[in-house]
């Protein structure tokens, strides 16, 4: 079996999640924290874990409307995540700018610069919706790896 195939076969059960805060008010980040800290909503139930480096990530969760101040850093960090990756926009801010839409300091919505695979609307979305989005992201990630139709 080729090394790439071996890697795909064995990595599919252990995708890493990574968070990027693109200027959120922290409301969405508090909800994201529940998926790391509270057993009921723990993403580990889906076989995922959060990691501390974009270079290890498979699924990235982005919060916030993308502000001018951190625009370049967000794109740089996102580009550091290896392909195939799945991008999940958490909250209405990354989708449309939300309450910050058309603000002078906003360069988003994020899909102007980054392809989004899953949107999770809400301000903030409930943990159940985030978990559902991660489950969908997992399915898309497997499809990108060629392990699922
Ligand atoms: S969607 Fe709402 S809770 Fe989330 S970052 Fe935007 S304003 Fe804050």
C-alpha cells in the first residue's frame, strides 16, 4: 500500500480541529469552548480533537466578521493548514458580517477570500448546531480524502 493511502486510511479516525478568531465579539468562541470543555457537546464524541497548530489541522472553525486589523494574519494562518482541509464558518459574522456588516473596519465576509464548506448561522449558534456542522465537516473531509462518496 502506498504511503499516501496508508496515511489516509489511518488518519481518517483522528481529524484535528483548529480555531481561528477573525475578530469575533467572543460570543461564538464561548459556544465553541463548550465543544471542548463540556462532555455533553464534546467534539471528541465525533472522534475529533482540537490542536494548537494550523499545520496539524484538518477542519478549521472560523468565528468573527474578518476585521481589517487581522485580515492578513487570518489568511496567512488559513493558508498554513494543509490540504485537504474543511472550513466551517461559525456564526453569522463570518457568513455576512452580522451586526458588523459594512462597518469601516470589516473586510469580510470571509467567503470573499476563503472557500467555506459549512456555514453555521446564529448569533451565536448553539453548541448542538456547531457539533452538527463538525459532523458534516467530517463527512466532507472524508469525501475530499476520497474515502466516502
Ligand atoms: S455571530 Fe454574534 S456572537 Fe458570533 S461573533 Fe458575531 S456578533 Fe458575536
